[in-house]
C-alpha cells in the first residue's frame, strides 16, 4: 500500500423512524427508569473516587474522569429524550386512532345481539 487513506470518524448518526419507534417503546417501559438509576449510580462512583483522592494530581485526574462520566451519561439521556420527543410530536394528530383496526371480533361486536348469544361452555 503506497498511500494510507485518512480515516475520518463522524460520531453523528441519523436514526430512522423504526429506530426511534423502538427507542420510544423502550423509554415507555418501567425498566427504563431502572436503567437511569443505574447510570446515575455509575456516575456517582466516579464522583466518590474523586472526593476520596488525597494527592493534588490524583484529584485532578479523578475530576476529569468524573466529568467525562457525567458528560457521557447526560449526553446519552439528552439524545434519547430529544429523539423520542421529536418522534412523539411528529405523529399526526388530525385523525382519531382506531384501536381495533384489522381486528375481527365476529358477531360479538353487535351491541343489539351481544347479550342474546348463548354463553360459552367449556
């Protein structure tokens, strides 16, 4: 190889609608709050290590680590919130949502004859 190509790293990514939809589903689950607690606790570990340092150079080093951990976590959560908020706000609001689209419940949906049917026996 005569020439080495310069590699460029671009950390920006574009999420498609399916990706953001999946992300919105995850955020709406109770487990996401647990994930946030764990993330905050991990950042707190870095802060405690920083506080417990005695030598000035170790304090500075630990401070940088705690700051990076906090910036990563804050940026991570902010990106998730931004993506999900935009996704939710971009949903069309002009039409009512039909909950049972494509669901055939048979004759039981007719309110006039619903109670006239014989009960199911097992």
